[in-house]
C-alpha cells in the first residue's frame, strides 16, 4: 500500500514539474539570436499583422533581401460580388468533389465545370459543405462565383468565402494547374496557393519592394512544414552562395525553427533567429495561459522528436 502511494506521489510530482516547466519555457523557446544582416528568411504562414511587423524588422536591419518560405495553404478565398474563382484541373475518371462556401445570406452562387452548371446554392453566414461525384475525365476549367443576377451594387464588398475545395480528398491548391480570381469587367487577381506567395502579396501592400523579395514555395510539408521549408532554403542558399541569414518566425516556434534551419543548412551558413511576439500568447493576457501552455508543450515535444530522428 505504501509503495502504491509512493508511486502515485512520484508520478504526480513528475507531472506537476513537467506542467510548470513547460509553462515557464517561453523565454527558452522564443529565442532571439539575430545577426542583423545578410538575408532575412520569413515563414510565410505568419498572420498578416506579424508579416507587417516582419517588414519593419527588414527595414531596420542591414538585410539585402527578404526570402519567403511556405507550403501549400488551405483553400481560403474571398470573392467580391462580380468575381469568380477559376481553376483548370486535369480530372480522373471519377472525381469526388467537396466545396465549402459561406457568404452574405441570400446571395446565389454557381459552380460550373467548363460551361456546364454543376451546382447552384444560396449562401449562408455559416460555411456549408456540398458533396457530389462527377464521372468526366479530362482537362476541365472550374468556375465558382456569385450568380450574374446577384452581383452586388458595391462590388468592393466580399460576397462569398470559399473555405475549402477538395477533389478526391486532395486540396484544390494541390490539383489545379493554376488559380486566379476573375471579375466581370475582364480583370483578374491572383489566388495564392502557398503561404510564401500569399505573404508576398501582403508585404507588397505594406510597401515591400518586389525586387528585394524572393519567393520559395514548398510543394509538400513532408517531413513537416518547418523542416520542408528549411530544406528548400538550404538548397537555395547553396545555389546563391548565402553565408549569413536570420530566420524570422512567431513566438515559441522560434527554437524549433532555428534548429531545423541550422540542421538543414551547410555549416558555412551562419543562421540567426528572430522571434516576433505572438499576439495570441501574451504574458500580459492571463486568460491565454492554457493556450500558451499547449503551444509550448507542442514545441517541446517537437524539439524532442526532432532530436530523436
């Protein structure tokens, strides 16, 4: 009996120490060791506010270029009242299609394959999934947008939100030849498929000079988003003879990012790290403690797993 109580006490003590240790691991994980010059490498999945903050870091440092990394992003596109998402796709014999659409309640929208209407529905404020199967192999162009009779008077307002689009379980961003958003006046704008390209568009609106921006998209996330981005950059660094860089990421993800890039890069490349403050994990917001703890636990586990590989 006494032995059982001792085992329980030991386990409880170990769990308590682990919980407290992870809770206070923030400064270790959110490491800042920048060189302040050379190339600034930015993980493109950062939220827009953090991307703009990263641009300020670039301007204040002695960097010669900004390199954006990023894997395929989730399907997430807003459409104005006179716009449609266009996607040419090479389709197999049988295609299971799923689209997730939300929008201004009452706006009618249509989905076409080439010029044939495949689906028509009315938007709701909450995203709704639509599933169907097509048996039409070959190369087809898909078009999803508001019904022509439903164009809003203020076409600057977003009418629809395409929150997901899959074909045979694969994201449209993976299977489409290309993606763009066309409007009824004959204009178009890009529909970024990867985080790196999306980040470049956001930074351009903040004033970033495209001539100093290099986009390095990652086709897949294996063996993990950060590791795949690090390996892609390492290849580029060799080709461009980069000898110094700082990698910029968010909060407690910094330690693992730093480790991945240093491991992927040639020893001749000096890799620094910059950790921006995470607005969703702030020490000044006690209500975020549980979320901060879970983020730190994830990063600690990731560090242990990467060390064991």
